C-alpha cells in the first residue's frame, strides 16, 4: 500500500510541472492574433463633455472635489476641447466614485466611462482604487487615482489614433 501511495505521489510530483507549463502556455495570447479595433470615436474625438455620475456616499464636497480635479487634469493635458454641454461633444467622459466592499472592509474606487453621446453606449471604461490614508480623520487621495485614470486614457488614446490611421489606409 505504501508503495502505491509513494508511486502516486511521485507521478503527481513529476506531472505537476508539465501541467503547469501547459496551462501557462495556453494563457499566452497568440502573437499571430491581430489586435481588435478600438472604437473609432475615441481616436477621432476633439471635443468632450465631462459628467459626474453620483456614486455611493453622496458627499457633495467629495463629488465637487473629484469632478474639479478630473476637469483640471484633463484640461492641463490639452488633448480635448472641454465643453459645457454634451450636445456638441464627440465623447462624454463620465467620472464617478463608488465604495467597493470586500473582506469586511471597504475602499473607494474611481471609475471613468467613455460614452458615445449619441447612443449612450459605453465605449470604454477604467477603474482605479482610491487610496485612503488612515487615522482619526482619514484623507482620501483622489490625486493618485485621477493620475492613473488619465494615464489610462492617454494610452488608450494613442492606441485608438493608430487604429483610426490604420483603418483609413
């Protein structure tokens, strides 16, 4: 009986690395697989409207702060003309904050949805965790999350421009 158990353990020990190599290889995307085209509106957009979708919590001061910080960050980038109304916008950038609860604790997250203003279809979305620095009076650090979201948008914009250029060829 011991010999059978020992043999079984030996087979499993020898087979496990081979199986894990197979699994790792299966998860790798094929180098021959072409990149999926990105929504054309993202690369072609020149004018955007920023909207704030109220999240969980309903703290008006935080809502204003997030909206104002995101607006300022997007304006300083200089990529888009920021509009005061969505009617003439090429894209709507909808920013929101929500509370994620996991493992008996919660943390805020910042979400940016990029919408087509004509159809209201979400073309792309990003979510970043917002750091909270503890203590008796916790400080919510939206700066870091807004910087990450804006970096995400910049990367997507670069990819989308290439996608639009390739489609025009």
